[in-house]
């Protein structure tokens, strides 16, 4: 298949014009699909990186909370205020969890990613070009 716009290989006839048109359409579709594929790969990498970072932070955060809890309980046992320490830890963890859940809900409601924005922008430009004419 020749490059789009290469008219040296086809005769200057209706069949040649149709062949060039089909060739240009195929080239156009391939270009848009390649752009779409690149955007999908970039988005996949971004999501995978975020998942790994989130999982790592969650594991390390839970380990830190376990050690903090053990430290508070050890201090409470030595001072005789075990029930008060457990209540404080429960309130602290519960309040933090509620705050994080509220923050996450707000972020999900306000943050919208522009998935495939480059591909859609290119398709809009192409549509405008077709409507204007070459």
C-alpha cells in the first residue's frame, strides 16, 4: 500500500481517485487507533502506579498503626489506664477513617480525568477540517 497522497502509482482516473481516498481513510483510521492505543497504555501505567503506591502506603500505614497501638497499650498498662487508652485509640482511628472516607468521596465527586482527551481532540479537529473542506 502506498503512502497517502502518493499519486505516482495509480492512474488518474475515477478508480485511482477512489483507491487514493480509501488509502487515506485507512491511514487516518490507523493513525487514530495508534493514538488511542498510546493513551490507553499511558492511562494503564498511571493507574497501575497509583495502585502500587496506594497498596504500599496502606501496608506501611497499618504497620505503623499496629506499633503505635502497641506503644499506647504498653504505656496504659504501666500507668493503669488501659480502658481510657483503648477508647482514645478507637476514637482516633475511627475519626481518621471517617475523615479519609469523606476526603476520598469529595475527590471522586470533584475530580474528573479527561480520558482519551488527545484522541477526542484530534477527532474534533478532523471533523472541523472535513466540514470546512480541504
